[in-house]
């Protein structure tokens, strides 16, 4: 789901929740439901090895990636969209007894539900790992099957004119 859709739908939900959350926490809910996607920018910085900071090319990068999400070697991780991050925010909200941090949590949960729905509609719900541990295990499994999970990202970088960093080629399987 793109940024504009998140802004509109998150804004609508925040508005509807104003009688429950109050104006201030509703605004926090809205901001969290949009800003959670900041990790896509981080992902681009990481993939380009911090050599390109252009937001325009970041959007281009993700647009180029999108048609590939059903490839068997495609696996994404967005840190702010993982159960580990959600658990941390939930614990902080509980520990601080903060309604603002709780609003952040529910804004993020609203966003994640929309993302999950959207990915399901594109029959690609599991193109993104929902947990860091899941990501590590699935990456390892892809490599064991002879697939390279970084390849699709390198191809997207090349397509938008950013040279990917050369990686050591995976060692050939032993004939024994
Ligand atoms: Zn998202």
C-alpha cells in the first residue's frame, strides 16, 4: 500500500477515533500509522550501502521491486513492521502507562493490518517476514535451496541506475 493511501486511510481512522482517543492521541495515531513506513527509506539506504539518499529514487526502487514480490527468492524485512518492534512499543506503553505511546501502537497496528490485507489481495502475504527471527531462518533456507535473497534488490538498484555493491559470489556446492 502506498504512502498516500496510508495518509488518507490512517487520517480517516484517526478522525473516527477522536471521540475515543481525544484529539491529541488521535493525531499521534495518525502520525504513527504513516511514519511506520520510514523503514522503507532505511531499507533503501541499507541496500544502496548509504551511497544514495534520494527519496525520489527510494520510491522508484520500491516501485521497481513491487512486480517481483511473488518471486520464490523474494524476501523483505521492514523493521518497524515486525512483531519484535511491536512488542517493544507495547511494553513501553504498558510500562509508562502512556496513552500517547499506546496510540502509537494502535496506529502501527492499523497500518500493519492494512498492509497485510493489501499483500493478501496481491497473493503475497508472506513476501515480507513479520519477525526478525523468521527473516533470518527463511534467508538461510533460501540460500540452502540455492537462491540468493539479495539478488532482487541488486537488480532493482541496477534498474534505477544505482550500482549495487559487489558481493562475494556464493561458493559452488561441493560435488561430494
Ligand atoms: Zn507498511
